[in-house]
C-alpha cells in the first residue's frame, strides 16, 4: 500500500475511510458589461451576503473552536470593509466596465500578491486569508449558499490544505483525523486537529489525485505516516497499536489532574501549560495543568492595525486569570519582531530579524508598550483579588541578553504600580518577576541575573537557535537545530545550578519540556517546572511519576557526557517507554 511521510502534527492513530476534500474554485472570465451600475449593485449585494456568512461563521467558530478561530473570521470581514480594496473594485466595475467576478479576482489577487512579496510567514498566511475571502465573494456572486461539504460517516479528512473557513465547516464528530499535503505544524489544520484531539499529519508528500474517496487509510499522527489501502495484516497491526495508544492515553487522562511527584520525591514537580489565548487557558485546565508556565501575549497584538487598548488588555487578562482560578500564571511580555511582524509597532524588514529589534529590545524606543502591559496585568490581577478571586501573577521578560534590560524593565514595572496606586486602583501584594533564558549570554551570566529576579524560564527553542546559530524557521538547516545538542544542555545545566545557588526556581517552556525523552534529563537536572502544549501535559505527568529522582540524576549525568546530539537522543530514547 502507498505510505506517505509527513510531519507529525497531532498524536494518535486514526483508521477509517478517506474523504478527499477538493473545494470548488469558481471559474472567472473577463468581459465588459453593458450596465455597470447594475453590475456594481450585484457585487455590493454579494459582498453583503459574504459579510453575513462571515458574521455567522465568527459566531460558530467562537462556539466550537474559541476566540482565536473567531478572530480569523473577524479579520476576513474586515477585508470586506477595506476602503482601498472597495475603491479599486468600484473603479474597475463602474469606470472600466469590468464584470464583477473578474474585478473581484483581479483586486484580491493584487492585494494577495503584495502580501506574498513580503515573504514573511505571517503575511503569506494573510494572503491565503484574502484568497479565501475572494472565493467566498465569487460564490456569493453565483448566488451560492454556504456548501457544507460533509461526509456521512466518520472519515479521515485528506486535503491539499485547509483554510480557516474549511476547518469550521466540517462537523467535528465526523472527523477521525486530518492529513494535508501542505502546511506546517502551526498551520490552521494542525491547530484545529490538536484542539479537536484527533491525530493529524501535515506537509505529507502525497498527490491528492492518487487518493480515492472511501479508501481505507491509516494515519499515525505521532510519526506523520499516512498509509492508503492497507493489507489485512497491516490493518491488524495498526488496530493493535491504536488500542494500546488509546488505553495509555485513557490512563494518562484519568490521572492528569493529580500532581506529578517522582517515585522517590517528597513534592510534586510543576507541570504547566504554554498558552496563547483564553481558549488555550480553558484547554490547559481540562488537561490538568498545574498552572501556566508561558502565556504568549502576542495574540493581543497580531492581526490588527493598532495597539490593543488598556481596557481590552485588562479584560483579556482577567478572563485568563479567572479560568486559571488561582494557579500560577507566568505572563511573558510582548515578544514580537523575529518572525512575528507587527507593522504598527514598527517591526520593519531587517536583514537578520532574529538578531534584530525583537522582544525586550523594544524597551528603549517603545517603553510605553511595556509599561502599558505591566499596568494592564497589575490592574487585572488587582481587580480580581479585590473581588475575592485568587490570582498568582508572575511576569517574565523575553529574549533578555543584558542585566541592564532587567533593571530598566523593573523601573517601568515600578512606574506602572505607582500609576495605578495614584489612580486609587487595588494592586496585588506580590508579583514574581522573572526572565526567559533563551540567549546564551543570559545562561552564561545566570549567576548575575539571579539576584535580580524571582525565577528563570528557559526557552529552549530560541536558546537552541542562538547557541547553534541555526535559524529556527529555515527548513534547510532544521536537522542541525536540536535542543539535545550538548552545548545547549550545558547551558541549561549552568542556568539551573546558578538559580538554585541563589534560591530561585527554574522552568523550561521551550518544546523540549513536552518531549517524552527529555523527562529524565530535565528531572535529573532538578528542573522545578515543565511547561508545554496543554495536550502533552497528561503524558509528561505520567512519565514524571514513573521516574525516581535518583535514577533520573544518573541519566542526566550520562546524557551530559556525550558529544553529539544524536547520541544524547538515542541514549534518552532507550530509557523511555515512548
Ligand atoms: C522559546 O524560545 O523556547 C520559547 C518558549 O519562546 P517562543 O517559542 O515563543 O519564541
Ligand atoms: Mg523564544
């Protein structure tokens, strides 16, 4: 049977018939119209119909997928309000007598091409959104209602790629797994699959033309392998693997809300979640998170044209703190720049964006952004505490490379407190203040940073990128980017040792913390907190409970003796059950 390799995007095994999703593209031809006024009315009606559909989709997305997905449809709707875009459509139809379909295709493509020329992943995704909206308007021009291309029985959804509209259209009860030929592990398809808890593989090297509807398939979302038309023997093996995986997952989920104490430990290790929205916060609690180890606050600033207001920030933080109900929440201050562009904040094109004006480095030119964020966080926590609701707010700075950045940020933090006190606002009594250790200079100087902070959180994604000089977004060098590289491990060890010598706690919030083979290594290095994608929490808690501190210390000692990342990972994999 054909076996296709892709990137694992959501763990688990699905067995079922394929449903090959081929969205219909509207055919567009260009001609001159006799009555441009009537054509323009036709087009404005279609735009109105598209807008109505998007309002409904936004509401549905909010219900079934959460705020993040809803925000995508809001952004789609805003494209339809764009004055420049509407102006160009109007000029083509009324002045140049273009037919509506050709005008829509032409203008949306122009806008999409402009975004694509910017090359950044963020703008590429916006271009895809624009094309999605164009297709919607074109279908409305044909008077077509939303087609709910659905399968009658549960299926493995196979697609070239999925747009946000597609992901909302399908009935979740009917989807066993998702396979796409395009997209990365952070694409909409992958995000949707993880939110639904179904297996998924993306970037699968397959040609959709070779796959027939209803062919029985096996998808392994943990390895990224998609097999079409298996033999009975292969099917039998996959069924057994699926049963084992599900039985293990049930055990893990059943114990997800219990603390994770190593076999010989006298207190639990904290297992926390990395989140980036209110919806993620809810998911984190469902999966048994002891707290939040990383709240990425970028979501408040992306996909918009102006800074979020203070009131909006306070509202969102309040909701997240309420969901966490007094569990610790480590909020990372804004980390834009690098691969996350926010034009209204002035993150422009730079020759080396990851080495440029990113994260805490904004503090010199835009101290107001950070002070505003401190104010919003303190106000949100202060208000809830005054209402008798528990909050454990912790704040950390991203990409710190110099002690001066921490000192300056602390000044702004005090300023924010004074500002609130001056306005008679209640303040939380104690807010822990920490930094991310993701630049080698911070790890090397951990003993100098420790007296200035309450905690460290090691961002292994960036620490790996900066230690090994490997761009984390460049696929050509991705094989070199291993957090198991001995140089990265040595920096992690140094950081933990320096922090503990000063009585500070240390977490890891990079992807390493959620990788099963890393459990004995990090446990053995005496890490205090593991923070990861919510769905990984049950597995990592289960593994921590299986290890003793004594055995994991020995594993860590041996792991640090290797000179090659590949040897470290082989050694660690041999120690772990999965
Ligand atoms: C990291 O760098 O490890 C990290 C957690 O931050 P981000 O992935 O958001 O850069
Ligand atoms: Mg980082």
